[in-house]
């Protein structure tokens, strides 16, 4: 099985690699690999209780949100927050509650260096739009305050998170990807070869600083390649075959760094080096 998919896979990767070289160096000068400063969220102002909480008015006239049932005009559960200006008793305003919740979601879902700001619906239903942006969110928290700023999408399924180029999951993985040199241009590359939308690949394009190559080189993250191979060959034979080469084939970023940057991988032992 491994030999039967080897040639078309390599041909596809070569095509992708050439595209990555061209696109990579264009976007390098657009600073896509530099990211954005970790901007703080805009102040959030909401006028309704968060989803799953019930609205009630206290004896003092405050409008609170109860995470539980309202019994005899009182919260029989936990007071989530208050819509009133000053509810007292240590109760968070709903604006503060949502701001804290958005901060948690930002940490969980968002690429910290490039799109650190979460936006979305409090309800988080199947139909709700959620994502992260380089721009702070709007005052109600549901969208970026700057609609033109770079953004990514939080998908409802892990398959989409892995496969989609614009998924926050993939952008976060791209930002965290280990690359041969810090200035390498990183890309998420969608699977357009198999027709089944398997896991996207992660690539890095860079010009070796020591003159070991006069033209830019592109390498790929081994973990994502192995996910792709496991998907197209469920026997594991292809992954096993390529895993034996990952430390010497400059197609993979570890070996690329060893050969083009560190010099610890010699030309005699390296695979895939341009002649």
C-alpha cells in the first residue's frame, strides 16, 4: 500500500511545495509570520442574561441572572451575574462575567500571537458563529470590532478543525509549529489531493542563513504528515515507512534544520537535497 501511494503523494507534495515557496515569500513581506500584538479585548456591554440563566428582580430592585430555578422571587441556585450597575454582595456584573468568559475562551481556542481575541455568541449553539481575531471584539462580544482584521473560525467538529485552512485550531498549531529558523514563513496547507479533506499540513519556508542553499527551502511538520498518512493508509504502513526517513529527509522540518541550519546532517546522509 505504501509504494502505491508514494509517487502520487510525493508529486502532490512537490506541487504544494512550489506553491508554498511562491506564496510563502509573498506573505512573508506582508508580515503574516510576525503576528499581532496581544491586544486586549474591548469592554463588553450586554443587556440580557447569559444563555441558560434565568432573569429575576431582587427585593432591592437589581436585575440578576440565576443559574438555576427562580423560587418565590429568589435564585434557587447560583447567581451568575447582574445586569444592574451595582448588585453588591460580590456579584459580578454581567459585563464582567462575559469579559472573563471571553478571556477563558481566548486562552482555549485562540492563536495567542496572531489572533488572540475571541468573539461569538454567549449561547454557543450549533448555529452560532465563533472565532478569533487580531482585532478586539465588538461591544456585545459577538464579532470583531474591525471586520477587516485577520480572523479564524472555531468549527463544530474536530474533522473540520483539522482540515480547514481557516480553523483557529490549525492557525494555533501553525503559530506553535517548531521551525528551522524564527523568521520562517509558516503556512496551513489544505488537502486538495485526496478529495476527502483529510488533516491539513503545516509547512515552513525559509532561506537558510548560512548559505547552504541559495534558494528558499520548504519543509513540513512530521506530526501533521503522519496524521495525513494514517488517514489515507489505515494499515499504518505508509506512516511507518516515512517515519524511518523523517530524521534524514529534508522534506521534514527536523531534518531540514539539521542539514540547512545546524550542519549536523551531512549531504552524504541526507535525503531529498536538491542537486
